[in-house]
C-alpha cells in the first residue's frame, strides 16, 4: 500500500503575474523548483492565503533567478498578482518510507528569495 505524503513546499510565494489565456499551469522560477525538489510538469497543489482558493495544476519552469511565480490559465480567475501562496508537492510512499520522510520546506520572502530551507 502507498500513502500520499507531503514531499515539499514553497511557503509564502508571492504571485508575480497571471496569464488567463494560456493552457493552464503555474510558472515557477526554476531555482525555486530545484530548491523544493519540484520536477518540471510535476503536479502541485496551490493554496492562496489571501482568499482561501486551492487548486491543483502542474509546475512549469521559469527563468532561473527570475523570482517568477505566474498563475497561468483558468486559475488566474482565482489568484491575483501579489497574492501570497503556498505551493505543495506530494509523493506516494510506503508507510515504512513515510515514517522516515522529512518534507523539504522552502520559505520565501516577499521577492521570492529563499529565507530558509529545511
């Protein structure tokens, strides 16, 4: 049996833009994706701290070091620029592996620079 467990998260990312007419996803600075162990096109859950919206999409890498976090497609109806969001990634693990797992938590400042990582 496998259980779904938090693998990593980008905590308090600031949305830098939206593009409504785009085939949906979230564009994230590739250095931030690497820091949080999020693979290109990996499924992610996004929670908006400003309005409580939650949605599932996939991560698309943006230019490294750009600080970009851009909401693409229909999700742009739910999340606005400057909103603070949490981006979660999950994995499926055996209960034995899950006991040993320590999720990678990357905390960002208002400019999407890494403040701390564990």
